[in-house]
C-alpha cells in the first residue's frame, strides 16, 4: 500500500470518529446479506473496523432495532414515518435488489411466467405445470403434467412483504384477500416453506417440479434457474442487472418521508417487475454510534459499487446518496 493511500485511509478514519478494532453490530434482512457481507469484509480491510451483520430476516431485524439489541438493523419492509417516530428510529436505503422466480423443472431452461401465472402459482389455483395459465406464455415448450410445489419463506420476511406487495399491485383479488405482509398463511395445499432465502434456495434445489420467490443473489449463488417474467408493460424480462437498473431508476425515495417507499412493479418497457429497496434502521438516541454506522454505508456507497453489481444488486445513484447524506446531516448522524 502506498504512503498516500495509507494517509488517506487514516484521515478518513479520524474524520469519521472511528477507531480500528471497533465492532459495529447489525442484524436483519437476509435479502441484502450477500452484499453486506462483502462490504463489511472490504471495509474491515480498508479501515480495520469490524462490522458484524447477522442474517435473521426483516421481522427479527425490526424487533432488534426496537429493542436496541443491535447498533443497526436491516429491513426490506420500510417503516412508515409514524412508526419510526413512535420507536425513535431513523431510516435510509442501503441498496436495491431483485426477487426472482426460481424453479426446478427438469428439461426446461427458458420458462416464461406471466403476471397471471405468478399470482395463480402463489394462490394455489395453478396446480400442474401444464396449466393453461403457464402454458400460454410457453408455446413450443413441453411442460409436464406434474404437480407444482410452491416454495415460500417460512419466517417473517421483507422478501415476502415485497413479493406479496407485487402480487397486490398485479391482482385486486390478492390485494383485498391477502394483502402485502411479512408472513402469510399461504392459500392452497401445494406449498412448503424455508427459513431465510438460503432455506428457500435449498428447498427449490432438492424439490423437483418446484418454483418459488427468492432474491437474485441467492438464486445465482445456488445455481437456481430463474424464470423470465412479464412486466407492467407486458414485456417478458430476464432477471439481469440492466433490467434491475431500469426498474430502480423509477424509484421514488424521498428523505422527507424517511425514504418510505415500496418500489415493486415500476413503469418502463425494460423494467424488471419484482425489485425492492432494502433499508437500514438506527436509533435516534445514539448519534455517536449512528455516525459509525453511516460512515460504513457512506464508504460502501463510494467504494462498494462493483461488489454490489457483481452480486446482481443495484448501487444507489449519486443523486440518491447525496440526499441520504443530507438526511444524515439533518439528523446529526453524519
């Protein structure tokens, strides 16, 4: 390492008020775990500061934040300004990712799923793989007459919240009957549940003729085949970074609302439909520790873009990170 780089790193540590060997503790959403894990390793290597983030799921992360069990928490379900105020919390986005429809269908590698098909798979009305609602978008593909197994999260999950929010936007009956929730008593008798996204990945891999919602990073890491899905404009979009970026560009994340927004099913001909921002919660009464947390995320915004992209996440644009830094300054946590 050159002398100039060493001086720059030492200066950044001093300015942020951080010291080597500090440990910052976080927990929560499993959706962004892969990118946070790599960010924490890179940050530790650059600064000597250790960040421990435990993947528990959004529900447990929110509970930990409210109970002050951790220095920060991750959640894929944003909290409203009213809930944040009640619990003495600040909130800002960390990164944008995507939820995919992973499947285990022997002999089929290019499955297309329409909006109606995804709803019917989730609600149990599509019971077999050759059901017309699936077959209509897959002309020329030999779909087997095999029972379909739907794999979902068994734990309270922000991934589930964002997936069911998407279903609620796509289908009025789903919205009125089930809504958007972190956990759900899933309809039908065709489903099985796994803990965290890693559990869903394992179940899809070991269950022939299964399909389930899972974050892109875990699907990719586990070699799970992902469906091409129909977006709001009626186009079939592959789960890939450029489509996630097109969707993220439509996100409305406003600091005046503590960035409270769910960004699923955005407009745009090339937008991937199942995208989600994931958020960070910090306690209002601990500004000194909050500054250490925001210093980590500030570093990650600046230095972790290639890491995020390599895992299929969308780094936040400069226009948004500028808003986040001003939010931190206004709250006294930068």
